[in-house]
C-alpha cells in the first residue's frame, strides 16, 4: 500500500476550489494480494452562471436537481454570484422557496459531507419566480433576474408539451443568448414521430450545440467507467469482438415497483422507460468503436452507428412481464398503475443483434424490470470457450466472464481459470479476480458525485459528451417503435411474474434456445 499522502492544492478564483487529493487505496486480487493505487480527484472550476429551473417545485427538482446543486456548492464548484432560480406557476416568494429547497436538500441527502451553515450560504443564491408558461405573466420579472455576463442555463423539468411555449417566451423576452443552454429530460417523446416533433420544436429556438438531452445513466460514474475499462486498457480491446466474445448480458433489475408514477409508467412501460434510453446507452458504450478522441461528437457519432446497426427483434426473442402482488402486501402492477386491465409491461427481456463487422454473431441479451428480487445493474461479457484444451475433457469446460457491476457494489470481476491447488492431477477451477471500487478507491469512490451533479455541471461547462444528440434519440426510437407496434398489433398481454422473483419464466427461454443461460444477479 502507498503511504498516506494528502496534497491539497487550493486555487481561489472567487469561491472556486480546485482540490487535488492523493488518497490511499488498495485493490484485491481474490482476497489474497494487495496492490498500489494512486488517485487524483479534481473539482473543475466553472464560470459564474444563472440556472433557471422550470418546474422548480416539481419532484425532479426537489429530489435531484436542487440537492445536486447543493452538493456541488459544498464541493466549491458553484462560483460566487451564480443564481439558481426556481420557476413554476404557483405563487411563492423567495423565502418560502428557500425553505422548500432546504427541506428537499435535507430529505434527499444533498447535505452529505457539507458543513453546518453551508446550506444558509447556498440558499442566498436561490430565488423563485412565478411564471405562466403559456401566458405572459412573470416573464419580464424573470428576465430582470438574469445577469448579462453569466452563462445562462434553462432546465426544462416539465412535460415536453411545454418545451415549445417556454422556448418561445425565453426568446420573446430577450433571455436567450448565443451561448445559453437548454436542458431537457426524458421521456424525449414516446415514439419516433413525437421525438422528431420535439427535436424540431427545440431546433426552432436553439442550435443542437445548445441542447442537452439528459439520460441520467450517462452521468453515473460506473457507466462512464465502461469507456475507461474499454479504451483505457490494452487488455480488453483486442478481445472485444465476436471472435472472442460469445455473448453479452445486460441486466438492470430494480426491486422497487412503479410507486406513485402509475399514470406516466402505464403509458410508457419498461420498453419506453428503460430500454429505449438507459439500456440502449449501455449497449452503445459496450459495442461502439473507439472514438478518435473523447469529445462530444466523436463519442456520439460512434454511439449512433451502434444504434443504427441494431437489427429488428423477432417476436420469440422477447419476453414481457407484469409483476404480481408482493408477499409483504405490496400491490400488483395493475393496482399500482390504477388500471385493472393494463397490458403494459413492467419487465422486458430481449435478444438484440448489433449487425456490424465487430459484433455479427454475438448476441446482446438485455433485461430490465421492476419488483425483481434485487436492485442490481450488471453487464456480463461472456468470452468464448477455448478452441482446444490441452488438459483433456476431464478438466471440464471453463469460461472467462468479465462482470461490470454498475450498481450497487460497483466494481468489476474477471472470472479466470486456474489449477485447483493440491496434488492429484490437473484439475481446473474458475476463480474471481475481483475489484470493488469502494474498497479499492476508498472514500473517494463512495463520495463520487451523483449522476445529476456531474451532468448539471457539464451543462454549465458546455460539455455535451454525456448527453444524447437529437439523431441518437431518433435512431433509438426507430429501433424501439416496431417492437412496440408488433405488441399492439397482436394485442400482446405480458406474462405475470412474482414480485421478488427473477422475472417471467419465458425470459429463460430466450437464452435456453441458444443453449445459454442468464447469469444470476445479486445485490
Ligand atoms: C428512470 C426511470 O429513468 O430510471 C425509472 O424512469 C427507473 O423507472 C430509474 O426507476 C432507474 O434509475 P436508477 O438510477 O435508480 O437506476
């Protein structure tokens, strides 16, 4: 282990801090050997900004946006003079809004690691403006709250039907600048036609370089790590193709149900809610060619090529499910959705094919669902068996598997084959080379910024790498639409599955037909 060193480098540019730590760390191989690790963490300064949150009293603002901003403030990344302006239709003054923000920060953990008194300082930067999105009330007052020299960011944390109205009024009241940014949330449409219409609406008021479409999975530390693992190591990339990879499994399992989001979810289902965006992004990062540079359009061009290479999915390569009641008394899907006849899926598994030179013949099996036995997102890259074993048949067949755990227990495990210790011939066993990031990287890994923290600061820095481009979203819908249309045409009814299970039984069949099986998921 390296000796503990801490090097603090504090540059003060107003309140901007740049901290550099050298932290102690270790990684384990199995659990036997310790190694060395040096980590550098930096808080990158941003310019003074104004951030206007439309939907400033809504669920997303309270759960994610405001607590994330507070944490960035605590980290020293919110420069003095910056303003955070919550906007909504309801009447409220600055003081009441600040109180709401303070409650949100306390409730949703925004204050982790922050000192006493910091919240009060943060709240001084927070204000509220009542605005009528469809009328003229409040807009001139909002315009007066903005400072000419600041980077302007408009966060549309509202339904997509309001995007056009907001954009029009921002322009009418002189708030848009050539450098301003607009942030939009998913769902970005519910099919290709609606996504195109939204893109057109935004394009009437903003250039593509100003539009930040959030998929919060791209802000997750471990999701970005996929690129680091692939393109930062020489080890994996030569094997990262259909010659060596037998198949890939992507599981995003949730133990929670649809909660209070029944109306939205019942209209969307797992395909629209998770596969079209989050799982699609994971497929892209696993399958894409190395971009020439880690730059927004270079990365997004490569992701787009993957989406466009996805083949159509045959009916028998899909499993749809809907969860039943939980043993602990939690309601079944239909009750939670308030729709006793609902045919919306809360689970989907499918076999996808990336039809290009690198991946032809290597299936990507995807599955995601709610009320499953564990919350667990993991990608398993299953390598091909040896062409020839010098150890004979009795040594059995062994498979190398690279498992990338996205959440929880973030880390990677490589299953390798070794000799079973002891006399009695050459017996082979598979053992894990395991690295759990929290163990290896210590406090730094545990305190990694939440996806929203990273993404919001990227907006302010003007870095679009982790945001979806318009053509990417459209291509994802173009692949998803025929799958959903086929269900609708057939009147497909999802199979029931038990809450707390691994999902419907026919998801097993998708792999069984290919003589494969799902790798179990655990938290
Ligand atoms: C959201 C979906 O985008 O992602 C939710 O709308 C889902 O249904 C959530 O629960 C999962 O996100 P995470 O970060 O908890 O994996």
